[in-house]
C-alpha cells in the first residue's frame, strides 16, 4: 500500500476469529507460504481457530516474533510483522492497514547480492478468488520502473 511508511493491507471477513485477535492486539503478521503448502493453507481457511489448533493440525510451527505479539510461521519463507494503523469496513470484510515493523526471509531465498528476495525461490502461493484456484506466481517478466521505458519515445 505504501513504501513510506512500509504498509500492507489485508482483508478479513468480519465474522472471523482472526479479526477479533487483530483488533484486541493492534498487531498481526503476514506469513507468505510457498506454493507447496496450498493444502495446509486451504485447511486453515476452512476451519476456525476458535475450535481447533491449526498449527498442530497442519504441522506448522509458531515462532516468536521480534516486534509484535502474534507469532510468525516457521514454514513460511517470508514473514512480515505489522502494527495496525487503520481499518476500513467493506461490506462483510474489514481491510486492515498495517505498518511493517519487521520482516523475515529464509536465508536460502535471498538473491546473489544478499540484498533482494529471490521470488523464484520463495515460490509464493497465489489465490485467485474469483475462480477459487491456487496458483504459483510464475516467471519474471521484467523490472518495475524500467521495462516500460523502451516504449517511451521521448527518451
């Protein structure tokens, strides 16, 4: 949503236990799973944490976060710790804005320079809600803020 301050948005159905937890703590984590975890992720969306321990059921391991109370998920290669900065009700959903206060990336998912995430190695899970399908991200097509320059006839 923003790079200064670094901000993400998540949408949570207004009946979800997760929304209660986020509102109570003012914090949340975003855990980016790899595509290989699609069955476990789908299960977590099918059952309520009010009734079951999802970590135990799917074999995920909660790890203590560095800056917020909610845990990160060890099996997710990329994690963001966030503090809530705002919310917006959108029908049955609530969009929560969170300032990213800490990030974690598995060391083997960092590019050669040691400074950038290699998304091919992360292989993030993508959910296409309109067709209810899980997908892999796909191949790199080009670099942002430079690929379109070859179309700019004025440069």
